[in-house]
C-alpha cells in the first residue's frame, strides 16, 4: 500500500485528488495540508511514501517545503503539482529533490501513474509535460567534463529519457533488454550525481544533449 499526503491550498483540488487516488486499491491518502508549513509538519508526522506538493501555497511555498523535507534523513518522494505558467518554480523544485511533476489538469490516469512511479523510486516523465517544460526552461550550454564520461550507449539512454521515454520504450528503441536499460540508468545517475530520471532529463536539456 502506497501512502500519500496531499498538499494544496485549494480544498476542491485536495478533494478531487483524494477521490481519484482512494479509488485505487494500492493507494491510501493518509493526510491533507493546506499550507506549506502544514505540509512539512504533516509529512514529518505521518511519514507518507509520497507527497503531492502544490507550488503556490501560503506561509511556505512548495519549493521551500520540498527543500525542507529533502533535508530530512528519510524524506518522502515528492511530486510537484503545478500549472505550466509556474515552470521556473517546478524546475527549482526538481533541482531541490522532487522526483517528478504533473499539471493539475493532467487527468486521473497520470495522477495515479505519478504516485505509483514515485513510490517505486522512479519519476513520471511525460513527453507532453516534461519535455515541453525542460525545452522552455533551458538554454543549452556546453556539458561539463565528467570525472567518468558517459558512454555512447549511455548517451542514447539519456536522450531517450529526456524525450520522455519509459524504460520499456527505451529498451524497444535501442533493441536491448529492460535490465540493460536499468543498468545504464544506474550508471548514468552515478556519473551525473543525479537522484532520479527527472534530473537526468534536466541535465540533458540543460546541456544540449537532446537531438
């Protein structure tokens, strides 16, 4: 069972999310918070697996709340929920340690997928959201010299991740096994010091790796 905390200053949004998630047999909403301060307190009290974190909240915004929670010894997985016009805040939240994001109007299926992906240690990287956001945010700059350079195949995997491909889609595209893709991703994360695939995608767009 995946436990979830809903952090949003709009009660209607929290209610809608609760109804959608509670309909799933493997997800339990264990709490709600209407402010950033309350979100941090509730997350520390309830220790949910996943926090759905709004960006624009009173007292403490979602970016600051994310940073506060990510400084804890065992932070929850945080998925940022926002609207596209707040993209600079989303990027900051991802850099602060959030494992993914979705738009408030993304729909029930993507909401559930985002929670499950976060709970599984992955991140929802949707082509319709992530790629558009990262393209909009980043001005490509030369990639820095890495202590251990990425191999050509690892670069292929990075580009695919940045285009929003799932592991299964990457495996099919590169004609390799799923376990091979996972191995490449593990190696890439270590070389880039990236916490998740969202940071891998951000690095790729930021440094003009995507073709």
